[in-house]
C-alpha cells in the first residue's frame, strides 16, 4: 500500500462518494444523539443506562469528527 500525497488525499476527500459518506455519518451522529436524548438507551439499571448513553454520545462525536480529518492527522509529517 502506498501512502497518498496531500493532493490525492484532498481529491479523495472532495470525491462525490466520500462526501455522501460524510453526510451519512453526520446523519448517523444526529440519530445517536436523538436516541440518547430521548431515553432510547434506557437499560435495566441506571449504571447500564449511563454507560449506554456515554457510548452513544461518543459514537456521535466520532462520526462528526471524521469529515474534519486532514491529511496531517492521518499522515503526520516526520521531524
């Protein structure tokens, strides 16, 4: 596997399919937040419910961050 250069990465990021995938992730994040906010993660105990809430919110945060990834985040410049 070869490491793409910055231009190839930007081209991939601007690709129609990639943009659609990013839009899907943003929608998925909203769903996770809505479900968590509407007690959709209620379990048999408060501890389990809290753990499920934290997991859902964490997933939502990750989904929202993925479209913001830059070339340097994936392929750091070695010093």
